[in-house]
């Protein structure tokens, strides 16, 4: 998890979005790297849409606020890029910035929804939008659903005994995954996997304790073909692991990891 200092929530900026294609047929073959779009501002979450378009979340920096862009035909020589959401708040300094993080696409046509999670929380930033779970509809209208960061900050304040003294309270929602009936959020500051239900209530499904060498830093989740929810720990030595998804999820434990709450 991250320390209460806001600067420790902020990640390195990258100036270009790249797609890496690697050929493994011959040991001597090297990967081919192609720049899709350059000049981005702290890009973070990626998600493909139902039409093959690629959405990118940009946290922003000291020159521009956060945004979400849509890249049409991302494999084209000159893909078309348009901004669908702009003006999202950003916090940071000295080349490290945090704002909108993970994104996930669910639905198509009139039922299309792009879900995005804002980093950190309003308690530490003093800014209400941080920690919000957002939904962008097919008309690019943004709706605020619920503040996961605020929930996780309060939860960690009530569970300070789970970590070394001084580490909690903390929150930094980082990754989001939407599947039918459930929206999952991974928090790199609270060390939690949350689910946001259809009524917008929030539950902590699992807590990921610190490792021997470093704090646990869960950053993303995806659903595999077997229905298991796969989580990635970005801390040094962190490993991916999985848990069942779907109905009854809150009553199950991650395999050999985490503590249900």
C-alpha cells in the first residue's frame, strides 16, 4: 500500500502509448515496437471498445487536466484520435501526476458504458472528485456513481491493525473491471479488492497483506475464460493470483491470498 503522503500515490509519466508485438518462433527474433499515439499526458488505463477502438485514460500533468481519449483503428498507420472526456482533476508535481486511472468498457450501442476510476480520495486531497467511480455513456456524458476512494479511506481507518503503524488510513483506487452485475475496483493504497453492486453499495471482498520484501500494491484485475478474477500485485516480487467471480463472490476467498471482510 502507499504511505499517507500524496506523492507516494503518483506514478511515472510516459510520453507515448505503444503496442508491442513479439515473435517467438526464432530465439533471435526481436520484438517489434510501434508507436500508436505520441504526446500523451501521463497515460494509464487502456480498454478496447466493442468496435475495436482503443480508449486511453490520461491522468494529466502540470500543463493539462486529465482526459479520456478514443483511438479509432489503432492499428492503422495514422489512427484517428478524439477526446471524449476532458477537464478531469489531476494532482502531482515534479513529473509525477495522478488523476483518472483504470478504465473498463461494458455494453454496446445505447447501452455502452465506459467506467473510469479516479485515484486517491477526497480526505487526503481535499478535492471531492478524487476517488470517484465514473461512467461515460454513448453520448460522452459523464455520471458520478460512487466514491470508492472515500469508502476505502474510511475502511482502512477502521482496520489500522492490519498493517504496520502509520500506514493506514490510506486509499488509491487504481484498476476497474466491469462484468455483468458487478463492478470491481482494485485499490493500491488500501490493498483491497472491492465490488460495487448495482445499488452502488460497496463491499470489500479481499484484503491483500504486505509481503516480506515490500508493501502489497494491487493495481489491476481481469476476468479469465474460466470465470476467475485475476489480480496483479505491482510490488517487488508481487505475483498474479485469481479468485472466483459471479454470484456468491463475497463469500469466497482468493486462492491462498487475501482476507475476506
